[in-house]
C-alpha cells in the first residue's frame, strides 16, 4: 500500500488545447495542468522511489477543499462536520484524471491498471489530497 499526500488545492485535468501553425494542428497541455502534474509527481517521489507497480490497482483519492474565508463560524462548522459538501469546480473526475496521468511511470506503469477507484471530496481547514494505492 502506498499513501501520497498532496498539499494544496488539487486542480482538475485541463482540456487539451489546439494550435494551428504552418497548416498543422497541434494539441498541447496548458501550463497550469503541466505544473499541477509536476507537483503531484514530486509529492509521489518523496514516498515511492521504487519501480512502478505493474498489476491491477485500487485507488482511494480523498480531496480536502479549503473552506471559503467569507463563511460564518456556523457555516464553517457545518462544512467541517460534513453537513455541507463542496459541489463546485473542478469536477471530481478531472481531479482523478490529473492524478492518474501524473503518476504514469512513477507509481504505476499506466493508469489503465486502475480497476477500482473511490473518490471523495469534502471541506477541511487545510486543502490537500490524499491518494492511497493498493495492489488488488
């Protein structure tokens, strides 16, 4: 089992961008997504230095979203207790996609190895994401 903590707000995977130069269309990844994937890889490298896992995997991704500073103490307490759920952007599936793509060749050979995923998002005092990877 491997547990990776990713401090800060976890971005969602950005959509590919396209540019046409010289009559050729070229797809590229935006800079914010590239930086976010690099941060996830750096956090993973501190925990997992071995060879990438090669069998079927189960992942749990728990995303903690910062509570807005403008919220009242009562609303903050409700958010911490789980009575209010974060339903804004980014989409939860895009956050899992960013982590999956970022850790290709680092934690697993390819994210196609993930056969089970549990992804949750809730409010917390400190934003972070915790990824737990288990071989099935």
